[in-house]
C-alpha cells in the first residue's frame, strides 16, 4: 500500500483501536480478569491537530466504549445464566482508578496520517513465590497503513523503578514507583492527565508539578506548574508559569531535586522522594 495515500485517522478509528488494545491486553487471574488501565495514544501531528478541539469528547466516548466492551465480554450466555455451563474465564474487572487515556503526538520520522500507535499497561499482583515482586504488563498495538499488529511484554515493577515516592493523602498511606523518565503529579481531573493522582485539598493544583529524570545523568528535576507553589526540602521551587496578556505560558524552568527530598505541595501535602540509584 502507498502510505502517501493513507486516509487520516478519524475519532472513531482511535476509539476502536483503544478498545482493541484493551482486548489484546486482558490478563486472566484466578477470580478476575484485569484489563489495561493506562493508554498512551500516539497520532500523526496533523491528525492530532485536526482533532484537538474534540479531544475531551473523544476521551469521554473512548471510556464509554471500553465500559460497553467490558459489559459485552462479561455478559453471560443463556446456558451460563441457566447454570448449564461455567464461564471459561473469570469476570473482567473495571480498573480501580478508571480508564486513563491520553492523546499524544507521534514524533517518529516514518509516521503517516492515519497511523495509530497505543502503549498501554496494567499492574499485576505480586506472585505467590517467596521474594517475587509485582509485574507490569505492557501492550503495544499499531495500525500502520491500515495494517493491525500487537505485542506484549512483562517487566518487574520493582527493578524498573527509578524513584520511590511515599505519601499520605485522603486515601491513606501510599507508595508510588516512578518507572518513566517524566511524571505529572497533581489532583488530576477529566481534562488533566496525572501519573500520580492525589486525593487532597484543592490547594493542590490539578497539574501541580512535573518530575523529570535525565537518563544521561540519572539526576532529577522538578518543574512547578501550580498556583500555590512547591517546595523541595523547605525551599520554594521557582514557578515555571507566567501570564502574558491573560494567556498562560510555560517558561520551562526546573529546579534540581536531591536523591532524597521532601517535596511540599502548597504546604498541605508532602511527598517523601527517594532515587533508587543510590539505594
């Protein structure tokens, strides 16, 4: 097929590909089946720009489509309802934190309009064997020039973590393992993506700060995007946000984060950060 003539990706194409990715990534356990919870959808820049105005609607309908697909997959057959047979697989459970979907620009040089690449993941419980840690299952689906493909891989979550963040919010004491080179931290919301979503007071911004790891040096840097500020070991981080003629601009200012640090969000919630590079 001549890729130069490939049709652009429609909103329906994207939603259907998200649903396909979910089906490809189902993981049966003993008493339930887990679907991927986090979806990073990569589109050609032209497709993303064309659809930007309806992204919130796309995300809403994608979540509805995932719910509908789960209902369909979980619907018992007539024989099962009459208890004449047993289900082959346990029921699929909705992710505890809901469906997390983000549309992103695909910067690969060979990307063409119409291409849809999705990377999703789900966390699997720790194995019963002594000393075995939890695993992360990663699912990649691609629709390139109309041709579909998929791959799956597994990784040990503990060994993947480049940093550990411990904190306590309204949901109790928690531990977050940072497995990517950049994460977004905040209260989140319908139109706000967060990797670390905090259940706390509205003093904490929906997108409060971004934490970045430099792969070359292993050093960490924090970009404050909040209204009420962020502190690192008690010192206020410079704000990266400014308003010019009423428009919000990111000045791309970062502050270095030590290997161990206490990060404060609006002085109402504190995160205990630890890089795993030095144990």
